[in-house]
């Protein structure tokens, strides 16, 4: 195997593994410190190889994955899923966060947006105007 088939740019790998929709978004995430390779903040041109550990932060979610394959091209989601293996701790933490967010949504404020006509009447009565 030559050097090109054992290593791939991290931004290109993140795009091919479908963590980001475009390669430029992947590059911005790496530049912004949202992606760590083996516990170290890296630049978009840093090469990843099989067996490396990546910590990827997307919004509230954090993925800890081990690189299992390299692909210079973006393929279907079924092929992209073969490029990495998510750790069990990462998966359980993410599922717990999803459950927590759903629970907060149920118990949180139900109304959002404009007040109803009834609400406006109560507001007018309360403010005295």
C-alpha cells in the first residue's frame, strides 16, 4: 500500500463519513476546535489513518468515533457508516442527552409564538391599557 491509501485529510474524511454536509463545513468545524484527533486539536489538512480516535462536537451532541476505513469520495450513508465505529460510551451519552432534551420539551413552556386573542385580552386587562 502506498502513502495515499493509508492516510486522508481530516476534513475530507469527515465529509465522506457524512458528519458534515459539505467539506467547507467540515473544515470550519476543525478550525473552530470542534474536532479533536487523538485528544489533540488539529488543522483541516491533518491526516487521519485507520485506528485514530476522533471527538466530534456538532451542536449539543458529541461523537467519539474510531476510524475504521478511509474513503476519498462521499458515498451512500450505508457506506459512510462503515468508515467509523462509535464508542459505546459516546452512544449512551448521546441517547441520554436526547432523552433529557425530550423531557425538557414536554415539561417546558408549551406556548411559543404570538399570543392568542384570549391572551391579548388578559394582557390588556393586566396592563390597564
